[in-house]
């Protein structure tokens, strides 16, 4: 039986070549050109290509990512569609993938992939990543896994995965939770299923969520600036367990009193935030009403807040959802 997979292209390094006049690597290959790069015949799989946009992923914003997730759901609703593959730049791939996961209206697989090497490099990694991703999207075993990133013969849950190296092809890792599985000689080897997933259906998302990464000696001025300029929620990447300098802790309390949620993450790549330390640390943030986001990264917590605010949740419901999905 032939299984149909929809391939959505958005640009990125996988669709880029070097401009001979400037030396710049620029996205430009369309969807059909990417389809033509596949050397693997992929028997039993029909591929339908759709070009959504052609951008380097550092140029993708939240409304564009929301529109992409909406289009993914439209394709998955088709009876003949077994799954969707999205080619995307690696810079913000994990964000688009997690947003798609939060909005996924089907148990059919969605697989994001891309490349670290441009399409005209002799050892380009894009063709194999696309072929592996198509296999994964067509596999019955991938149902219920949500949105994933497939790269360098491994696949990861969108919630857990991070880009960990600027240029190496094995850049994507899942730190605490581990990969979902791997693709070995074309076979899908599933190791685990994601534990923390929930889907939402907002008509729009709230783009005005600010992410602030803290460093030694910073003060609360950035929080007040964000609050004064339209932020509907603020995500703080604090130190260690979620601690902040005392002046920032004071500003958090003041911002929360204005009705703006403040969500605490850690700037550490591993581990969970937890109110442990006093004297202006995380226990004081907790008493002020800050929301602790478990082991979610700051940029994933920002996306979750954008979706939940778009859903119209109040602060209590917002807290419950973030604390659940933070683990």
C-alpha cells in the first residue's frame, strides 16, 4: 500500500547555496528542487511537495510559525495524508516544532528536519535527513509521538530537543529526556514515547511575550521596560534553580502586581527550576507569584505562554498548564 507524506518547505540551510558574487549562504531552492535532491527511491511512499516560504529560520517570527502550524493541521486532516515533513532552518527549528506540537490536532506524525551544510556542499547532509524524515512520517509506529525533529539518523520530541552546536551535523540533543529513537538502515527504532504533551486550539497566539536571560549584576529595569511596552507575559532565564538578583526579584513582584505573569526558567541547559533559595532568590519569586516552568527552556516556555494566552487562560489556569508541561 502506498502511503502519502506531505513535504512542506520553508527555506533554511537545507535550501541554500552560496552566492558567488557575495560569498553569502542564502536560502533559494524551492520545494521541487529539494525533492529532486533525494537519492533514495523510498518505495511505497508518495511525496507531495508544498512550498510554504523560503526564509532562513532566523527571519521566521511567531505569526509565521503559527501559520505554518495551522497549515500542518490542514494537511493532516486530509484522509490520504499519513504524515507531514517540514524542512526548516536549524536556528529556530526547535521553536517551530514545539509550537506545532502544542497546536497539533492529529495523532499523525509531524517531522521537522533541515541541514547544517548548504545544498551545494559536496557532503551536504540535507538529502539523507529528508529521506529519513519521510520514512519516519510514513511509519505507523510514529503515530502519537507528536511533532519531532529528525536529524543525523535520530529523532527527538519537540518539547525536549535543543540545538547544541552551531555547525556540527549532530547538533540536536534531548539532554535530560533522551532521544525518542533512531533510524537504522531505513528501519524506525523507537526507544520511548514522550510523556509531557498537551494540545491546544487557540484562534491566534499572543506574540508579545518577552524572554530575558539574566547575567551577574543585572537589575530589574528590563522587566519594567517590557511591562511598560506591551508585554503580556515575561519569561526569565535565571541562575541555577531559578534564582535572580535581589533587584530583579523585587521587580518581578512589582510586575506581577500589575497583572503580568512572570515565568521562571533556568539558563542552565539541564535540570529543573525549584524555589529553594531565600534572601531574594527563587523562594521569594515563588511567594511573589512567579510561575516555575520545570525543565522547559526559556524559548519553549515563551512559546507555551504565547499559546496559553492566545487560548484566553487566566493566571491560575496558565500556572497549572505551565507547571504540568514543565514536568
